[in-house]
């Protein structure tokens, strides 16, 4: 019987809705046998997730999702690199993630300022609470601050923006007016940091960030040359054609083929269910993770 795995999920330590322990509990209830809690640029919830996994009788892989800049593409763009099997308590990784997270938050603050310039007000309550708790601030938190400000209500209604996801898509992704690119780390630096922490580096959801198939294949080749160990070939938004393309290229290059439903919480419109991704009859290759 195939291993029931889901190798990307998020808690309140980054942009998820639930505490790490609750993420693990719900994954176990959904039948997940191998889970990764992969919060953005932080391992703050990993120890909690590992302990919860032991109680639930489910294996949890120490993981992180590092936001990085692809400076080898025709145009610089932000991509995500997953690190699995990392030493999440190691001093080197802790220092490195602090540096990466600082740049991520500065980028987020630049986005918040851009939204203000575009005429939006921000409810600072949640942002201040996260800062006080030492938790990172990302795009979902800035989007939530816009939604929570009563002065924005009529404009948001006119623009048919009614949740965090729709605001991010309208203003905070590449090509939108309030998007700002981060400065560091590069994809190569993210891969290096993961390897230094004893982990394997996997490019997350390629077709979520890059739509052109040739660009995706070119990126896989470049990232392999930088030391990447695998690609998240199986993903909730990947089509059969995209999945087959990724799986074939990974098999040809000897790269791992992982997958996830990218769980963010039950209230998320798209990323709300564990195991909600298709393999289309293709064979995953989880390597040491299995």
C-alpha cells in the first residue's frame, strides 16, 4: 500500500490558521502517515509538531519553506525552496533563518507601505500582536489588516475582494501594484542553507510560480546544478500534463519527486484539505524522507 504523505503544511508560526499541534492532529485524522510542517522561513513550530506526531502515531519530518530570489532567470522572481530532514535546532540554521526572515519582513513592510500609497488603510492590531509575539509577518497578515479596516469596505466590495486570498491575488503577487520583491536569499543560498542543516532541498510548486513549461524545465536544470535534490511534482493546483512533465524530468535527472496539498487551514478556499493532490498514477520518489 502506498505511503499516504503530505509534505507541505503551515501553522500560525507563518501564514497558517492553526497551531502546529492542531495541524498535526488534523493531518492524522485525515489519514496522513508522513507529514511536513513547513512554515515560511521559520522552524518555530517544528518541535511542537514532532511531539504531536509522536502522540498521534504519525511521522513528522522537520521542514521549512524558504522564500528565495531566482536571480538566474530572465527576470528576477520569487520562488520557494522546501528543506526536509533539517536539524531544526542547529545554531547555524537558526542564525541563517533569522537573517532570511528579517529580509522577508522588510519586503512585507514595503508592500504594506505600497498599499497605503494606493489608498488603503491598515488595521495594525494583528500586525502589532504578531510582532509582540515574535512571529513573522507575511503577505496574508498584511492582507488581513486591509480587510479588517472598516474604511476599505466599500472599495473592497467594488473590486470584489472578500478574503485574504483575493486581496493577495489583486495586489500582492508578481505583476500586481503593491508587490515588492525580496532581496535575499537567492535560490542557491537557500539550497546551501538547507544542506548545511543536513536536509534535502526541493523546489516547491513550480507551476504555481512559473506558468511557462519551458521556463519550468530550464529552472529545474539550473537548480539541479545548484544542488537541488528534488521537485514538488505532485501539487494541488498542478494539472495532469504539468505533473507528468515534472515527474518525467525529475526521473531523467535523478531528482526526488514529492507532493503536497499545501494545507493552510480549514478556512482557506484552496489549501484547506490534506491529501488533496493527485499523482495521476505516477510514482513519487521521496528518497530518504520515506
